[in-house]
């Protein structure tokens, strides 16, 4: 229905997708992106089994390597802080879109 209206108004296929369809799907795309980012970022088991060298291990796996008999709490706190920054940044950037996308189907009217 929207595509037909856009065609009647003189929009090309690219303009229809860029100006009508993409803005309508924007909240859903943000939800998919953020949930995909969080699932990959927090995946510990696969990272632990696939990363064979210390140089390619993600932060979540490297944090477990910091455990030893004598804990260096400063290094551990710095590493945890560095591992938290990307998810918090992603959430802060897309916060409004996330909330809109989650409640979009729940509100009628």
C-alpha cells in the first residue's frame, strides 16, 4: 500500500525504500543490531574454545587469564572497565531507538 502510494507520487524504487521503508524499519533494525552485538560480545564459551593464542582472545576470555594466586586488583579493575565501555556506548547511542522499537507494537492507536 505504501509502495503504491509512493509510486503514484512519483518516487522511484530506491526513493521508496530510502525515504519510506527504511525509516519505518529503523527501530527494528536497531533492535537486531544491538541484540546481535550483545550476544556476540558476551559469548564466552565459543571465544574460549576458538581463540588459541593470547593475542586474539577477546576481553571476556582474557579477564579469566588475569586470575592468579596473587590478584592485581588494579589491572583487573582496568580490564573490566575497558570491557564495559563498548556495550554502554552502544546502549547510550541507541537508547531512544531501543525503547521505541520495543514498545512500538504494544501501543495501539
